């Protein structure tokens, strides 16, 4: 070929700037070059498929639509070839040599707006994906032949800096071949195993076969593009294993084909069991996001709300710009619509389970309830639906059984105006809390909040069907005075005893008052009217280790033998023993609450009581 047949073209100024940014800045994910080349090849094959519907005069009309990759490990070379529509000379000049000015400038502006390392995913969004090859090579050669019969083959060569060369090519096959040698630091990409690894991640579901040599590497079928009735349970399970890395049958799935304001296909799975570290693992991976079967990402933070991050599967939409970045996704109308539809459909499925398959729903709730409940705090449009899906063990149900708030309200006593709850680390503790005694005696149901996340979510519920949720550890709950008070203590004696408690405890407590809620215990601690809800205080302690809880009100059961005995000891002048007993009762109540700070004094005092009681 003579030098006269080679034409030299300079890149436009904005293209030079763009190429400089790509070569010198977008290096954090160099493997992205393969995704972009596969995506471009897939586009070329799709265009050919459409082109031959209306044009019979094309080169090799029966040739297989495919993508072929050739590697030379020894020489660090790479080529990718498709049998797609190919390019004309004008395409090479105006599609590869220049880009629509607005697209290039918008891309550069977007990069300038970003702080720190630019996001490599932007390259596809702005139609400049091909140029990612210059991250891994110093020179690229393209040979191409447009599909229409009689077309001329062309060769395009550039080092991605100042200019590019175009000359005739002796290529006689329809389509495009891109070839280059890897830079020394990227020679690993000439290894077959490495290319297969990247293809498995990004391009497993491309609609055309991808070959390395004679071996097809994208073998997993894109099930979401098939009709629901055409997919067997076995195929679904195999697909779930591939997509989620989980070898247990999923608890359930959704097969979606949505058309309307936004168009997308999806297969969603709810796993049988959670990962070992539920919250951490679910932040890393969520649904796999595809555009026309080309992988975009599997850690997008916007396709599902955080509280549904346990869902696995695939979403594929032509409406999402290819290789959309995190920043673009947040402002993409298509992404927001997909998110809303997915959220609605998942909540529909959970509601259906809760209504018709309680065993399955309880299994889901046991495994994923902790993260699901956080939607109360974050998804205000669906807050009421999430509240309806909450489940609790209670003081009235056998262990293991759970109730909804609606079911609880249906069982409330006619004069009951509040929904009662008590919180604690596990059932063994909350079931024996002294503050439950009145409610058990009067058959008033109390919700048990034993999930740590409840301290962050329940305060945001506030009320249900006009009935306030109220902790039974609060002083201002509506409790009738104990009508069965059999105390023989006069008012003067009561006042004397309460005054003694106040004197001994001083500013350790907000107040000391007679109790209407205690039945079997001598004392209990409750939160005063001005104090924060116990749930909120516990939440504040989690967030701030220096947070100081409000002083408690000590309630005294004047019917209890210990209290009556203390009164007699006080009247007999045995103040030292009374003082010790008051401290011991108070600190015992602190121990139950989980707020005891000095167990040493408590144990020493207890030993003195035991020694006195065991004297012969």
C-alpha cells in the first residue's frame, strides 16, 4: 500500500483534551476497556440484525452473528472482531475521529465537577467508551468493512494523542476488528483466564456468542428475556445460584416484564437465609444492572432502597443509559421509576406472603426483618405499608408466634387507648421485667421488642390507628390504681417511708412514688414525664457513648413484704440496715434496666445481707 493512500487527520481540540483525560486519569478500572469493546461489538451486531431485515444486498447474509477474541500471551496482543454492520470511511472520521461537540464537552465538564478520582463509568454514558482502550495500549488498529455489498474496507490507526490515520484495507469480511498490544503494566490482560474472568463479570448475558478462539465463553442464558412460562424451576434455581452465589433454594422470586412509563425486565429473588454479616454484605452487592444484556454494575446504590438490599437478581432496561455512573443514576428519571416499580412489587410479594403464607413470611421476617424495618426511617412514601408488615412477639402469645399491629389492636380491651411495648436484649429478660406485672395480672397485651434495630425504628412509628405506642417503662402510662391494695400502712407511714427513700437516694432518682404497676416485685424504675422514651435513650447511647440517660422515678410496691418489713425496721430505729436495703433495691432495679455502673458495692452489700441471714 503506498503512502499516498494513507490520509492523516488531526483530532479536534476537545477530543485531544478528552483523550488526555482518559489516558492519564481514568485508570482505576482499566478492565473496563473490554466491557466497552464488547458493548460496541454487540451494538454493531444488533444494527446488522436490523439492517438485514430491510436490505437483502449485504455481505455474507448467512454468516453467524458473533464476537471473537484472539489473544497472544507471548507478544501481549489482543484483538476483538465482530460480524456486525461495520463502518464506512465517514464513520471512522466522524464517529472515531470526532464526537458531537456537546457530548464531548459535557463529558469533560462532568469530570471537572467530580472531586477526587474521576468515575470511569462515565465514558460509556457519553458515548466515548471506545477510547478506554488507550488506558491499556499505546496504539490501536481498526479494520472494518461496512455490511452493504460493494463497500470498501478501511483501516484506522491512532496512538490516541494528536492524530489518526485512515487507509484502504484488504479486509474482505463484514464487520470490524480492533487489535492492539498491551502496555507492559497491563500484559496480564493477554492471559486467557483474565479475559474470561472479565467477560464473566461484565458480558455473560450479551445477546450474541462470544468466542475466545473456538470456545464460547458466555454460556449463561439471559432468562429474563424469556417468557415466564418458558422458564423452568430448575433453570431459575441454576440462574439464582449463578447470580447470588448461593446454593440454597431462594425463598421466593418475582419475574417482571414492565412496559409503560419505563420499560425493563427483571428477575428478583429473596434468599432463604441471610449472609453472615447481614448489613455489611448487603451494602456491597445488590441487583445486577444491565442495559441490553450488557453488564453495568452489581453494586448500584440507587436501584433499590437500602432496606430491600437483601433482594438478589437482575434488572435489564434499554431506558438506562449504558454504563451509567452513580452520579447519573441518582438523577436519572428512568432509574427512579424502576426503583419505584421494584419497591412496589417487592412489597406486594411480602404482603401476599404475610396474608396467605405466614410460615414463609415469618421465615423472611426472622432472617431479614432487621434490615427491612429500617425502611420506616427512610422510605416515607411506603412507611405505612412497612408498618403493616411489622411483626412482634407479645406477652399474650406462645413463644415463636408473632402478631401484627392490626391484630394487636383487634384484641385490645374496650377501654384501652394505647399500644404497649417493652424492649430488651432477649425474651428471657423482658418476660421477667417487673414493669410487666400489672399488665400480666390484668391480661393486657404488651409487645416485646427484642431486636436491637427496634430502638432506631419504633420511635418513628409513634401511633397506629390513632393509638399511641407507649413504653410500659414510662411513668405516664394509663394505669388504674391498685384496687386490691391490702396494705395496712397508714398515710403517715407511707409518707415516712417514701421520705426515707428520697433521703437515702438523693439526686440519684427524679422522684420516689407509690406504684400501681407492681404485683410481685418491691420496686421498679420508670422514666419520668420529662424524660426521653427508653427506646430513644438506648438509641442515643448507641450513637454516643457519653450520652447520659435521664434520672428515673423509683416506684415502690407498698403491698410487698420487703417494703413492709423495711417500715418496721425504720420504726425500730435500725436505720443502717434500712439504708443498705434501699441502696440494694435501687441498684437491683438498675441491674434489671442494664444501667448498673458499680456492681462491686452491690455485691459487697449483698454478701453482708447473706451473712446476716445465715447466722446460726
